[in-house]
C-alpha cells in the first residue's frame, strides 16, 4: 500500500473544450457555521431536502444551509460525526467515534434512530431510488445497507477493494477502489462497471455525467482528476496542484469543479461531450477545506476549515452543448 501511495498519476492530457464567456464575475460568499475552526471530510447538497448538509468534525453540530437565502439551521449531533446526508425529512450522520449511524428529524431536531455498523463508517448516503441508507466501510471492503427508518442492517455488498468516497446517481452508486471508479446497481446490489482513472491512488467522491456518458475520478496527489467514458476509455486528465483532489459536478452545465487540498484555488472546467476539459476560471479560496458539492441552482459549495464555514461559489458561465 505504501508503494502505491508513492506512485504518481498517469493521466492523459486535458484536451480542448472551449466555452464562449463574456467577462462574467464569479461571486464567492462565506457562510459562517456554528463551532468555529473545524476540519471537514464531507460536504453534500441534498436535492431531496434542498439544503447543503455540512458536518464539521468535533463541533457536535450539523448545519443545513439554504442555497438561496444562506439561512442556516443547526442540529445537535454526536461530536464524532464527519459525514452526513439527508432525505426530505431526515438527516443521516456517520458517527465514526462510535461505529454507528444516527438519524435526526429535520423538523424537531430529535435523534429518532441509531444503528451500529460492523466497523468505522467512512461515508453515509441516502439512496433515493431505494429509500435506503448506504454506508461505506473501507476496513472490510464493503458497503452496509440500512433501513432508512430503523437503521437496522438489511444487506451488504463486498467490493473488490476498500471504497473511497460514495456518490449516488439514480439507480447507480459510484465509489473509488484503488485506481478504478466502480459503478454499483443499488437495486440489484451488484458491481456493474469498473473504469481505470489513471490516478496513482484515488481520493474523493466520483462524479458522473449521464448525458455525456462519462465519469470522473479524483487522485490522491497533485489535485488530479481522470475522465473516463462509461465504456472504459480514458478521455482526459488534469492536475490543478495541491494534494488530495476534491471534486464536484454540475451535470446541467457540464461543469467540473476541482481543487487540490493545500492549494488556494478552485478550478471551474467546461466538459465537452467527448470528455475533454477546458479551464474557464480559477477562483481564489482558502487553502484548507476537504469537501465540495454542487447544487442544482448554479452554485458549488466548498468547505473552509480555516473558519469552519462553507464557501458558496456562484458559477456564472454558460454550459457546454
């Protein structure tokens, strides 16, 4: 494992993807959250709840941010929570200190269920297609599947490698496993695809563009990202600098958002239908923040560990056709 971690990326060139721009200005707003300076390992926009779900480590709070007004609702949570997601009514949080998932009612703020998992939970996600809760357990190469009401275990999946990151897209889930992005049919609970990213070691949450039939996998080094077709061809790559890649994606605009932890810029990329990339803008942000997520309203959200808050970055650029 140490040998693999020492390897660099083997990414193809970015190619060319041109988008006509007209001098638009990228707006950046910092949303303060309760708890002050805190590290992040996850950030998630929930389309079902229509809120950004932020769970800074050690604060004992989960913040729900309105993407338009920037109003913040704060929920009490165990201090060991570092990953969270939500349905339309409930927040699901991974308590890594106690190897459990807790369910918090959004309306009342009360904890309504708690379920143990067989190991330290890495990331938790709600599956809209099945109304289940899925938890990644890297130590045992598996995904644990829980009932969304009781949080009782109702199934599991063994993967070919430790899962890194967890992204849901309809009836598919995606995770990194070594140098590959793995696609999972969440209804049948089967691995249905594997695509090599070109990364020496993976990092972050894979992203997908169903219309263009391409996928994106983040790298552990140099803020790298690999772009693959869903037939398995490597289409493009880019290294934005810094360390671990943090990705988000807007499928309506076909825009990729990329940062490398430790570097103070966020790249906004146009993505063409052939999977090639074009850098539209580099946005100055803080150099410490381990999480990003795009909403469905033209914003990308980036964690800011220096304040324990979250940046809302408004993307003003046209999408690709």
